[in-house]
C-alpha cells in the first residue's frame, strides 16, 4: 500500500533528525576525518542496523519503499529511540507499533502518588486504553470491584461492561457506558492494529451484548469533564463533578478527580 508523499517525507525527516543527534562515540564508532554534518552518516547507521546503505538512503529520501517490522526494529535500536519515538517511527512507516504496545505503560512514581495525595476525593490515573495505572482508597471504595480481576491491570472499560457492580454504582449506566465505548473507539482509531485495543475490544464484545450492538454504530467522543450520579455501597446516591487532566509528558494518560460530596471513609 502506497504511503502519502507527505508521510514519506515526514518519515525521512524523522529518521534524519534522530540520526544527526547520535555521535560516533555513543555507538562505539571510530572518528574518520572531518564531518560535514552532525551525528552519524547514513552509511554508518545502515551498518549498525544491518541494512543496505542504499536502501536506507531511499527510505530517508522519502521514496515509496516499505520497511518490515524487523527493519524498523533494527533502526529503532540503532537510533536509540525511546518507547514513544519508536511508536512514532512505526506509525510513520505505516505499521502498528506492536512491541512498544506490549510493554507496560510507564508511570513515574511521583505521578502515581498524585491520587493518594487527593484522598478523600476519589481519583485515579488511566492509560490510553483505560487501564487503571494508579488510584486512591476513595476510588477503590466508590467503584466497587474495580480491581477484582487479578493477573492484569484494572480497566475502566472492562469494569463498566463486564463487572455487574458497575450497573449499580453508575446510576445512569447506559449513557455512561456509551460514552466510555465512544471514547475507546476514538483512542483505538489512533492506534490501528495495536493489540492493547484489539484484545480489549474482543473481550468486551465477547462478554457484553451492549458492546456487540453499539460498537458498529461508530460513535466517537473525546475524554472530558462533567458530572455523574453514583451510588455508594450503602445505597446512597450522590452527584459528583469530575475533572479530567491529561498528563504533560504522557498525553494519553489522564488523571480523573471526583469532587463535591466526599466518599465516606472506609
């Protein structure tokens, strides 16, 4: 499948920018005379990645050639790309960043501590696919059985559709569930082929008749703030405002904080 010219040019520019930031010393190459450009030469990078220098030159020039996953892996390693740079490389090359997606989503310790600091207000941090990366005691008490599934991260979408307690906690379950699914479709659309999303959607479709009925409707929605009616374990209904804050260094990670009437202490 032919990639658009602008995408091929962006891929070439990205490769060149990362090549030029690496010095020969960083990769153990000897100095070979005066250099006209910073960083590695194309030929040097090609040797490090184990690919043809001519073929790599064509790729950086934006010619319409297709790189395999193995070649992209080799280039990412030779260029010392971090997780997000690697994902960007795969995306520009028209591939889903499979290996990067399989890695646990990183969360800095100081960020993970934020929900704890917000106690007694229910607060949690979710990743791009709704995995719950951090939460406080108030959130655990309010969203009953959120962490009941062992062996894998808690997940808001899985909880909403597959955990029976969610239908009791969320007073307006159907509109809330439709919103979660619409936001999940929006996020999945940014990561075509990403197994984090395909596995989750398959699981939800298998376990929920609502997902099977609603997913083909192609509703999309961005994450946002608002208000929710929730039911405490004792049966008391409360309406809480919630705010969603995207993390600066991980824009697909979101801190969600509920405020208003506080959850009862456990």
